[in-house]
C-alpha cells in the first residue's frame, strides 16, 4: 500500500483505517500521571532546533519513566517517522513504549502509532476528532494539550496511574 500525508493535501491510495486494521494488543503498560508532564517537559528541553528557530516539531520515544531519544524535523509527520525508523533500525520493540509529539495529532499520526502497536501517544497539541475515534477503536491511550501540570485524556484512562 502507498500512503502519503500532507496535512490534508496528500493523496491516499487506500483507506487509512484499513492500514491499521489489526487491533492494538491489550498490554499492561501504564504510566504515572506525574511522569506524563515530566516526559513532555524533558522533550521540550531537548528541542534544540526549535529553541534556535521556533519552526520545528519534536517527537520522542520513552519507556514508562524516561525519554530514550528526542528527534526534530520541520514536519510533524516526519518526527514520528524518524522515531519509528530509528527504533526499527535499532531493533527496539515499540509495543511497550510511549511516543510524545509537539504537533497536532491527525488521523495519519494515530495510524502510524497504531501500525506499530504503540499503546500511548502524548501530545502538546490537540488531536483531531478522527484521531480520537481511531484511538478508541485501536485501544490507544491518547493524551493531548500536555502543558505544565495539565493534560487531557481522550481515551483509555486505565493506563494512567495516579
């Protein structure tokens, strides 16, 4: 299958939901509430290109407690692709990891996460209604507007430990 993305101007050669038809495996990965904010703060502190230019997006891979790496790009989709690609090249299993992003979570972004069976996606920005719907279908914990000590949980609150 061929998929392109371009913030609403891309061409899709297949149904996006079909690309992630396999339901996310139920795993018992959970994350502490205070860790959500700490991971986002840590990601933002490592966003060196953003600090210099104000014009990049950032994404990070984390486990339940720590950032593993942070990558930047001008495109929010590209940052997610870079995270997934680096994990693939290093042989890292993503079904027990967390993805963080500075960008808006579109249906294309949540599909990328679902295809890799990543159970938790945390964003500094908002998700689209389509992304929320897909997160619910695929059992992905979707968290948005992660800023300061606050965030919104759009799906699967059970993975958050208080």
